């Protein structure tokens, strides 16, 4: 496998070779990724409804409906990226969509929390298979001159889906029940599967296929899962301080073991040579910080709307809509300009805008509902920030990678974001999972929001994706 610092390869795109437009391929890949991203945040709106649907389940236990999905998704993204590169991107993509759809149906049919969590794990495996494969298919379809805008739009679709998931979920869940948060995937997923089987072309696969690193994958799942468990159960009467300390210690040991194994294994889950690329290393650290802040913001929003301002779930869904509507235009703007000036101005500027949104939520809203004057401005700032940052992180991560590492490099970046989401959900459940929330209960959440956004901005300062001048002959 070539190192991350190798000169990027520029193979002729499949669409160019065949003379076909690459945009149908874009939509096939984007529909599937839209569903995966939407599914990762839609249950923020369904959290209390899910808890009511399974009486006797604590908020900490119910959080595993979200976190089991996210932990497995994060751990499986990386080997799935390698499978896509070595075993065929079309094949892995279609298998992933099929498994995701079957597991979505199983989630809706679940009668117990245990079965729901198990179905979510299967759903996460399918999502992990299709996500890096979709980006690889996209990169192979577009010529080099159009890849920046294509990847930015792909990231924008993902960011929009993650942002619109809670608002759409609130309407669907309140009207049809929590099961439809999963059934909603079936028609669009079937369309992507059908069109993908017809239109997608299989890319040429390398002769040397990398084996799946089962030990590395297990260490990553145990590490992230144990740390999340120790956070969400921190105030639970069912767990002693010693047990929680043991869980946190196990998580840290597993993550250290994961890094040590990756340094010595012949075919590790994560090729640490990727991080020799300075931009790639800092983009992933920034992705982790922003992923925590992003999930905390959306989770906290529904707690505030329904338990402090006493909005109904559909009202809360309508209230959050203006923010996600700004994601696409700002993502398109940053994607077009990044091809000329690089991603750093949008990453740093968007992070600062996102910090301002958190500061607004910390200082302005009160106990009495005043949506237009007290909440909407902060929501618009958050939509602008997400539109500038999330797609740019995805695009900057793969900007300088060799073609053979597109899927794996993207998978590591997406996995980092999902690990951040796990931590964000765990922290939010710890801070807000109890009954009797008031305005003051949210101050720690928004202090974290602002701090993490500022950390993201600092981490993005070393990012350099400015186009390199072509040497004159």
C-alpha cells in the first residue's frame, strides 16, 4: 500500500472513459449516504418516545440504541473501506445497502430493547460498508477538475441529512410511531440499490487484497464502547465507582493497545502512515472535536424544546428546520471556492461561527419561549457553521491522498466523526438524561459546545489544501 505522502494518482475516471455523465453516480451514492447520516441523528428526536415505548428502560440504557450503532459503525468503517478498495467498490456498496435495508426493517419490528440494539448493530455494519465505498465510487466517476465540488456536495448531503434527521424524525415519529424512523429508509434505499445495480461500474481492483484486521477492530470497539459506557453510567445507582473506573480503564487500555497493534501489525485496521500527512492528521483531530460538539448540540436542542419550553415533538421539529436549510448553500459555496483557495478559511471561519452559535444558546434563551428573538438567530448561526465545516472536513481529509487510499482514508475520517458522536451522546445523556430539566441544566452543554468549536478552529489552522501550481514546462 502506498504511503499517505505519495504523489496522488490521477487515473482516468470511469465516467470519462465511458463518456457518460458522472452525476447519476453521484445521486446513487448520495441517496444511500443520506439515509445513513439521517439515521445517525433521527433518533435524537425519538429518544424520549423510544424510552416511553419500552417502559422501565433508563436513559443511560436507552442511549445504547444510539451508541451501539455509532460504535460499531465507527469501528467497521475502516475495514469496510479496505474491503471496498480491494474486493470491489460496487460489490461492497450494494451489499452494504442491502444489509442496511434489511436491518432497518428489523429495527422497526423489534419488540425489546435488546433486539433493537442487535438490529442497530447489523444496520451499522451495512452503513459502514456502503459509506466509504460510495465516496470511492464518486471519486472514480469524476475527473480531477470536478472532484473538489463533487466531494463537497457529497459531504453536504451527509451534513444536511445529519442536520435534518431530528426535524424529519420528529414529524414521522409523532405521526406514525418510532418504528417509522427505520421504515423510512426502505423506499429510498431500494431506489439506490436498484439504480446502483444497473448503472455502477466496478473499478479495477488491486491484485494484493488486504486481510481484515479482526484484532484491531475488536480493540477499537471495546475501547470506544467502554469509554462511552463509563460516561453514560456515571450517575447511575446500578454502577459503583470501582466498576466505572474499571470500564474507563479498560477503554483506555484497549485504545492504547489498538495504536500499538497498528504500529506493528502487517496489515492493521488503520495504516498509521496516513497520519504522516500533516493536513490529514489535523483534519481528523478537528473532526473528532467537531463530531462531539455536533451531536451535543442536536441532542440538547430536543431536550430544551420539549422539557424547558414544552414544545410538542412536531413543534420542536419545525423549530429546528431553518438551521439545516442553510447547510447546502454554504456547503456548495465553500466547495466551489475551496478548489481555488483551499479548505482552511472555511474550516476556521465555520468553526468560529459555530462557537458563536453555542455562545448565543448559552447566554440568550430563557425559561419563557421566545423562538424568533431568542432561538432562531443561534440556529441560523449553527446551520452556517455546519455547512462550512462538516463537508470541508470530509473533502480536506482525502484531498492529498493517493487514489488507492481514497476509501480507507475517508473511512478513518468518518469513523473519527462517529467516535466523536458517541462521546457527544454519552456526555449529553450524562448531563441531561435526568428528569426536571431547567434552563440552568444546559449551561455545561453549551460551554462544551463553545470550547469544542474553538478547539476545532485551532486544529484547522495547519490544514493546507491550497491547489499546488502546475510547474511550467
